[in-house]
């Protein structure tokens, strides 16, 4: 978790680089937000964007599964037959990666929580490769009670997505921030490769807010 200097929210909270790199990461030194993937052959690579793949040297998938991650890498001069670039991993930090949830059979206030949350206005709020990444800020106590954040999608209105925070009765007021990547593959009706407009809804301390994303909500499968 990172402590933050936070400003009053407008549509999102303004991002500040006055972050302490406490026990998770230094976002200032990151130069990639990637999906860590593994081919059937066992070869591990990073999906940087829709067209760019990175082949790491002397690195194996320590996460054991596909996850989103913050990456600090250096490009190497050697070429790859399968991937766009060959890179050296300077540092990598996984982002909590979880599946979005269906709202069809849920009473959202009771089952998912509706406590206020803020989005930080920076480049890490992005929808790509079948994931919606959210950089958010919330209040917690010194005991760091584990909160639960979910992304809900109702099949009748699949282009409207809802963030729901359950603070688990934590009444603390210490501001923290974190990242989460929600897997939205299979929730959004569209053709593969089609660009759609999605609206993210959440309950902030100043009331209801929204943020729009344009993305292709399918996993990238072609190298």
C-alpha cells in the first residue's frame, strides 16, 4: 500500500508524485503496464499494448498464472522471432487481478458494499487486453482491515460497470491507494477487435461519479 498526498476530487482525484514507496512499488519508475502471459510451449512474455509484446531474458513467471503487472524494463539489442522486443526485467510488481462479477442476482448494497471510493486521475486507469485497471484511493484504519473491491456488470446494461467497495466495518480515516485489474472478458457483448465505449460508475465522497473508457474488451490472442 502507498501513502498519498491527495487533492480534492473533481471527476477523479488528482495524481501526485509525492508518494512514498513504502512496501509495494515506486510507480514513478515504471515504464509498462502489462499482462504476464505464457504460451502453450511454456514461453513467458509480456503483452504491453495491442501491438507490442516483450520477451524477457533470464526471467520466469514467478506468479504462476496470468496476471496484470507494473513493469520496469530495459530494451535489449537482440531480436526475437516471435515477439516485438527483447527486454531485461529491472523490476516487476503484480497487480491484484480478479474477475468482474455479474449483478444479475445480487442486491449490490447488501452483498458488495457501497462505501465511498476515489479514482486517481492518472495513466494507470486503462482498459486493455480484456482487463479494466483501476487506480483508486480509499480510507482505512491503522490496523489495515482487508477491504473488498468488486467490479459489477449487469447483463442487461453491460456497457455500464460499477465499482463497489466494502470496508468491512473499518471506520479509519487514513488515506491509502492501490491498483486492481478486473478481468471483463466475456461480460461485454461485442465482436472480437471491436472498440466499444464503457462507463465506469462509483460512489465518491462527493456523490456519484463516472469515467468513460474506449477499449476492445477481449483478450489479445495474436502475437
